[in-house]
């Protein structure tokens, strides 16, 4: 993906603070183990671009590294697994090609809540990255039900002995759940349990209905497809695939419904993502949930590496002092770039993503609140969003009889809990700040009377 597209993605979507380690993805899928234990299969992918490769010959390079997966309960580690391995590729290999090294860890564990840590080490034991993931291991019913859905990048049917071989299927997992131009086909694997094996029944097959939904709206993104599968016994493997690249950039839900004559339907769902750079280059409208926005943002690098310094400075009115503005006014381009790096580093040394967060909020404010010729980041709601981030809760009252349109934003984390009230004072749809309990903001405890509402208890 080009830097231009990554930057476009960064500037389109709001920030999410979900934890993630650059260059690694971890997924867990649950299968029936036995009457008391669930089989948990953990899939790990390490992006090759984060590994150090050394020359191993005229035509190849290698990366030696270790993966350690540990399970803990109530803060105590009770299981640890180590993989010491080598990844060898040709000298012509390009680290930014998007390729990754996949691996699977498997555990039989009792149902419950656990914490999974997967850590990558390289170069003499140096910690490169770590992913922490909460596991809520369910009790799997071997008499009736479905396993989770494992998402994959490749699928074949063979007698392979690879670490991804399971019940006749050679399956390469894709823990990121991300598909599109770089990985066009989405493959999936799951197991169905408790099938009827009554020899007197003439129908020895099950039907699998596959539907893809838009994750945000819940509306179908494609027409459902139905496939019949022979019942080999009391359990069956369901594995298939479809071209995900035909879907536009966005977040989706894959729903699989197994139908068996005389039995209730078995249903399971799994989220996945589609990213097509051409959608962004063509300016198509896309809807991404917070998890996908975070996935894009974490991959975009530091926006200060690519943004025009004059453009950046023009958008920093809410964080720069008059002295800052005066100081930078006569600087050349290099000086302004140095100022930007120093400014964001000094603003919050503990948050290296401060600039990314700020400019992503600016872009989100423009997307949400631009009104006529007024850019969204210059509106009252845009200013509050950029400075304080997403509210804990928003109360909205629109187009109600004898009431003016208004919004009340609640920030539980600020000063013990504050509110911002925005009202359509002009009657043209642009909401202005009329009251806030935040120190330094406009304070008007009679705001409810001025906007002709019946709201109370917000002062």
C-alpha cells in the first residue's frame, strides 16, 4: 500500500486506543476437546517486515527468532510454550511485501477467563513485540453445536503434516482477519458437532448457508449462498472460501448457519475486514468500526513524517500558544519540521502517537461537522472532540415539537465528570456550545430555558 493511501486512511478515521503490537497479530478459536476441556487453538502471525534478516548465502537471507506464548489465570502463569525457529527467504524478498510468518499453538484447557501473552524475541533474546489478549474460553458442546470460525489465507485438502493440518484440511490462518487487494480470498474453517447418524433417515447431508453482513448496519452485503455437505458421521468439517476483494473497504460479519433436517439451526458469526486502497483513492465513502480504524492507524506510522508542516501548523490552533505561533512564523520548512517533532514529543513524552491522535481527530471532526463553508474542525463540537476525544455518552434531541435541536456530551473522565451542551441557536442546523461544566468553558446554568427545552438536572 502506498504511503499516500496510508496517510489518506489516517486522516479519514478517528483514533482508537485498543492495545496492539506492531507487526504481530494473535487470534484464538475454540473447538470441542472432550467432556471437560475445550481445545483452544492460538494463531500467531509475525509480519516479516519487523524481523531482522541476515545473509545466509548467495541467494537467501534468514531470520532467527523466538515466540513465547503464556497463559495466566488470576495473574499466575500456568502454561508456557516456546517456539525457536528460522524463517528463510530469497535474497530478492522485500520485507514490505505484506508477507507474514504464521504459527499455531494448541491447548486443552477448562472453560474460564484467561490472559494470553505472546512475545517475540530476536537478536540474542531482545524483546521485539508483545501482544496481550483476554481469552474467554467457552464450554464446547460435543453433542450439538459449532466451533468458532478460523479465518485463513490458504486452504487445501491433502495429507499434509504441517502445523496447520487438521482433519484433512491444510489451513494457513490469518489472525489479522484483514483481506482485500493484498489478500483477495478469504478462507474459513469450522467444525459442526452432534449430527444425527440415524441410518433410517434418507437425507445424509447438511446445508450450510453463508451470509455476509455489513458490521455497522447489520444489512446483508451479498446474497446468501447455500452449500450441501455430506454427513461423514456425528461431526463434520466445514471449510470453504470466497473472494473478499469484491467487497468494498469496510468491516463485515461472516455468518454461517448449519441446517439439518429435524434439528434446530446451528449459527455462528465472525468479524473480518476488507481494505482496498482504490476505494480511498477514488474517494468512496467507507464505514469502519473502532477496531478497524485502530488497525489502520497503527499501520500508518508517524504522520509527521509525511504531512506538510504548514498544513499541520494551520490545524494546531487548539494546542499551540501565541508564543509558539510567533516562534514558528518565520521558520523555513526544515525548521518547522523540527519544531513539530519537538512540540509533540515535549507535549506528552509518554505518548508517541500524540500527533497521529490529534490529526486523526481533526479529520474526524471535518467528516462529522463540516457545515456549509465552515470546516468541521473549526466548529464548537469539532473543537471539543479534538481536545478531549470521544465523549463517554451523547444525549441527542433533534426536531422535537417546541424544542430546539441540541446535544449533551458527557465526559465522565474529566474533572470528576463534566458536560458540554451544544444547541442549534440559529435554526440552520449548526450546533453551538451554550453551556459546559468544564473549567474554562462557557457556563450558563439556564441554558435549558434559552433553547426552549424541558431538560433538567444537567446544570
